[in-house]
């Protein structure tokens, strides 16, 4: 386990590495691109304990593949209760990404399979290198993971085809259907992800929060979404007004101090 960092209060397993570039945190998958129980819990820990200095996160892999799916030890045949517990743990971890504190940019390269697709779908922006390919089946004869988040991105008919036939999609096909939002040459994904994350970090926090938490709910319930949208807009206006008031107050304080200083000198000049 790695020691807590100044921008992540939790301890991370060896399969994850956290770095930072300015206000952008980078979480690296380091161990062959597979997700075991420890890694999944580490992802939850990282996104639950981010320090305020981090405004966006880039999620990437140090290897040639983003994620080959669940680790074999985590995907072996198990009883229903244990299987459900694992699924809930993954759901909780990935929800920390989708509905977390800051926007997340995922860099997709090589294999993005099964639970790796679920992980990618939880991110808010996805940058794919041309080496990326997407598949649901993890080759273990199990019902594939990642269907819920994936269905939100590409629709049930395509997901059903992937489940029934084992179909894989290339990076170019994934870009066309919405699996990725940017397509770049091999080796350029992390640089593009960092550039996008830096741009996002410069947004007003309430704008990023609205995009992350409001838009998914608008899609699920448009009627309620409209109400929530107006409430967030009202909060944004109040925030702007409060900022303007603080600036005015600070300016007035400086002006008052300046006048007092000038008056003091005038008095001294007159006494002289």
C-alpha cells in the first residue's frame, strides 16, 4: 500500500499510482490493466479522499491496455451473495467517479473489456487512442459486466449485440457511436487528456458540478431535470452576486483605508 499523499488522504494499493500536475490529479492503473478487489476499493478510496487542490482527474493505464476486465481471482465462480457483494463494490467505486467531486477524463488504449468498459463509462470525458478496442465478454463464461453504464452511452440494441455475439468495436467505430469523445493517435492520449483536464479545471466549480450531477438526472427524468436546472442556474446567479458583493466590499475597504491614510498625511502636513 502506498502512503497517503497531500492530494489523496487514503492509502492506495500497488496496482494504483497517484500523481499530480498542478490542479489535475492523475490516477494510473499499474498492474496489467485488470481489476481485482483491492484495485476496485483503491479507486473508491482515491475518489473519496481527493484534496481540494485537485479540480479534475485523468484516469489512465501505464500499460498497453486500459483494462482487460476483472482479475481472474475476482471473476471465478462464486455464490450469489458473494457475487452480489462484488458487483455492489464495483458500482460504489464507479459511482465515486461518475457522481464524485470532480470531472474525470479517461484515456482509453488497447483492450477496454468488461469491467474496463464499465470503468470508462463512468468517466465524463473519454479520449481514445487508435489502439483501443471495446468488448463486453471477459472470456470466462460469465454474464459480462459494464452493461448499465455502456447502455447509457450507446443504447440497448448495440449492447445486446455485444452480449449475444461477443462483438468487438474498434476505436474508430467507438468514436462514431459515442464510446469515446475524442480520438487521437497512439501515444497521444495522456497528453490530450491532461490538456482537456486543465481546461476543465479552469471552469467555475458550479459549472463542473452541474455538468456532472445535473445532466445525468435530466436524461433520466426530463421534467424533474428542468426544475433542477433552474435551481442550479439560480444558485449560479447568487454565487456571482455574492462574488461581486465581496469584490465591492474589498474595494470599499481598500478605498476607505486609502482615504484614511491620505487624511492622516494631510493632517500631519497641516500640523507641520
